[in-house]
C-alpha cells in the first residue's frame, strides 16, 4: 500500500462537510435552502463532516 | 436549465482538486509496468472491492437504472439481485483462483495461457475496441446531460472531464484510478442518499410511493403492485412492465449476460487482479457485492420517485421567496413535465421530437417520457444550492469512474495483449510503462472522438453496442468450459466464440420486439418471432449465443487434440490445488462472506417479492 486512501478521503469529506455546514448555517432560515422543510445543507454537511473525521480518526489510530 | 450558485462550483472544484491531487501523489510510486497496470498487486481487498463496484458505477448505472426504475419500477432490481450478485459470488469463489493464481496480467492473457494465441487475439481486439467506444458513449451522455440540465457547453464538458481522467491515470496508473474510484464511490453514495431520503419524505415514505405507483400501474393496464413487487408478476411477460417472463429473465439475464459480464469483463476483473493476495482477490467481488445489493435503493428508487413526486414539490414549493429564486434561475428550455396528459409522470419530462421540439406520442397516443432525465430532474427538484453541487458532482463522478475503468482496461490490454504480443516482444520494462501512458492518451482521444460520433450518428452507436453484445454473449461459455473442463481445446474455444457471435446475430436478425421497425432493433434477416419487449429479445439472443458457443466448443474440442494435463495446473479446475485460507477464522473466509451475501440477497428478493 503506497498511500493510505483513508487520508485523502477523510480530508475531502471533512472539507466538503465543513463547507456545506457553514453554508447551511449562513443561509439558515432562507426558504430556498430548506425547500422540503429540512435545512438539508446543514444536516447533510454535518453527516459528511462526521464521516470525514471518522476516516481521519481511523488513519490516526492505524499509525 | 438550472443555474448553479457559487457554493456548487466550489464543491465541484474541490472534487477536481482532490482527484488530480491523488494522481499527482501516486506518480512517485509508479516505477514499473506492473505498478502502472496492476498496482503492483498491492491493494487491500476493501479498496479493490469498492473500486470493483465503482468502475461499474458509470453513467449507465446511475442514469440508466434511474430511468429503468421510472419505466419498470422495482423489477429493475433484477439487474442487481439476479443479474449481478450470483455472478459476483461465482467469480470470487471459483474463477478468481484461476485469474489471480495463473499470474495472467489480463483476461485475454488468461485465454492465451489456457487456450491459444488466436483466442486471446479475438478477445483482446474486441475488448479494446469495446472499451474505448463505451467510454465515448459515456462521455457523450455526460456532455448531453450537462448541456440540457445546466446549459454548459457540450465541447467544454467532455473535454474537461476527459482531461481530468487522462491526467490522473497518466500520472498514477491503475492505483490512481482505483483510489479515485473509491472516492467516487463514497461521493455517489453520499450524494444520492439525501435525494432518496428527501424524495421518500415528500411522498409519505414507501407506503406513499407504493400507493402512487399503484395508480400509475393501473392506468397502464397492470396490476396495482406491478411497479413495487419484483417477482409476483413475472409469470407472464404481458403482466409486468419489463415485458419479460421469469425463465427468460433468469437464464438470459441471471445466467448468460450476468456471468458473461461480471466473470469475464477485464474492466472489473482488473480491480481484483490488483489485490495484494489470493484471498484479497477472491474477497474483492464479494465485498463489492455488499453495496451492490443495496444499490437499487440508491439508483432505482430515485427513478420511481421522479415518476410520482409532484412537479411543484421540493425546491419549487418552498414559499414565495424560494419560488422567486427558482424562477429567476430556471429558464424554460428544459422540457417540462406533461401538464395533465399522464396520471403520474411526476417530474419526468416528455421526450421531444428532435426536429420540431414537440413532445413525442406512442401508438396509443400517450406522451412518451424521457426516462433518462428522471434522476437528474429529481436532483434539481429537491436539492438546494450546496447540496445540488454535491449531487451534480456525484453525477460527474459516476461518469468519470466509468470512463477511467474503461481507459485503464484499454491501456493494459493494448500494451500487454496487443503491443507486447504482436508488435514489440522483448523491450525493456520502461518501454512498456511509457507505452501504457501513451495508450492512456490515445484511449482518451478515441473516447472523445467516439463521443462526437455518438452525437452525430445515434444509430451508429446503437449498432456498435449491438455488435458488442453479440461478441460478449458467448464469452462465458468459453471461460466456463476452459476453467472447468480440461478437454476443452483452443480450436474448440475459437470456433465456439465465432459460432456464438454468429448465432447471436442470426437470432437478432430473425426476431423483432413488438412495435419496433426492421433495422438496428432486429428483423433484418426476416421476422421469425416477435418478443413483447426489447429486453426479452436481448435476453433470448444471449441464451441462443451462449448455447451455440457451449455446444460448438464441446463438439470441436472432442475432435481436436487437447493439451497435456501437465500444461494446465493453475488454469483448470481439478488440476489446480484448491485455495485454502488456514490463517483465517471461518467468518473471514471468502466462502463465509459468499453465504452471507447470498442469504441477504435472497431475503431482499423475498421482501420485495
């Protein structure tokens, strides 16, 4: 194994999650960002953030 | 057309930066041709497993299965639970020991080791042509979709996507493709999961979806459960929207086509060959089978939802402010859902006449829907800015992973099976490494050219796909006899492949689906029989091809000289020691994983019976 794939994966999803969470928080209350009644950017951003950090934690534990 | 917000572009740019970054990082680890083409056989099973499934998760899967979900309902899951999982299990348990254990570097090379040079040449040439054209078709579909959905330039879309794929494969070879396929796998799963959740929420969950699809089914003359039950109406082809009866489905799709693809197609088998041990190689398709059996919920259900959600739900009913935003960012050149003509067309727009731009109607006067837009339309209906960027990036990832799979398979088969075998045999390894990189460039350039051919002559691409189907259908008979019957000979295999291909062409030429016109759909040799649907015709063509190849291979093998048994260890069952895993606990062994996957697949079939 040349590179632990979990490292770029974790970094990518953590960054993506942080981006979506921040955007979701900044636009909270605007109907266009919660069209189905769910502030989905905020919620799904948090899911991606947790997934990304989970992968990074696995990399750290593996070292 | 939908206009994107800045956040959507940032998400896409982040994705491009990471896939290129992975390629650039891996370049330093590529020293030999085996590093470039086979990842130095160093990748763990969970990575090759996810790459195995991701290489198959191209446009056809995400867009095509969504389209089939809208067209046929949950019966589309047969392509997974019947048409994929059993074959993947068979590959892992019984065929990988030969592919991996023989140290063949490609599937065509296995054919040379087992049979002879001419059998390998037929497979290598047809496969190389098939991969670059498949890649081109995928590229064309992506360019067309982005143009229709976002108004992006067709030329720019395909050039940017093709260049990104080219750069990361050129730099890091198969390892780069595999790593990016893992990233693309998670992106597709995490990009489409919220679509399913929001869509189901909008229609009242699975019960709400079933109730709405029941109305749709009865309006089309089927039983109420025809779109939400996978087996109950397969007794007769006319009783289900797929237009296929259970025997044709199980034999045609579940046996011939499925085993022919999953067990012999180098595009997917190459991922398993990159694994770091025999056990890892055997586990690769079994690990891939776990997400594969759940994919119907990710790619088929969106199509079913698109058919029944209200066109004013999602982003479009978010109140006056949202409505104003959407109106200001939504132009009108995207075909709109038919207003009242169909009882349940949801957000699926009508298919438009290319010349007049008017909606097309079928023989019964009903509006013909453009099912390929089912999933993309659901995406722009439910996803707000931000998540829309994620969804579209997931869509892009699916196109790119499919293309990368084709290009890496092409560069390997070209370099090892054609260039090294017939053009320059004994060059230094660095020469073949360089050739692999040049082949990557050539593969991408041909893909782009094929995309333009598809854009100009749609029927030519239909014709090419038909020829590929003829070539592929008999292949599993050749491999099955080669691996499990030591008496099979090279002359038998070669004659069987030709006979199978000719039988497929003859059957197709003598049959026609109901309502189709003579031509690329069949009937060009006369009309001997009619099938209730195109799928039924495809399945039976495959059955005929496989049977012809199987029978002719046996007959010719019996009258030609077989190879000595001493030449066949590692290549044929019975002459090869069975792989054992003494260091693994019972639940870690491939057989245990296979039983678990099979049991779960059976349960899914029963739940949606």
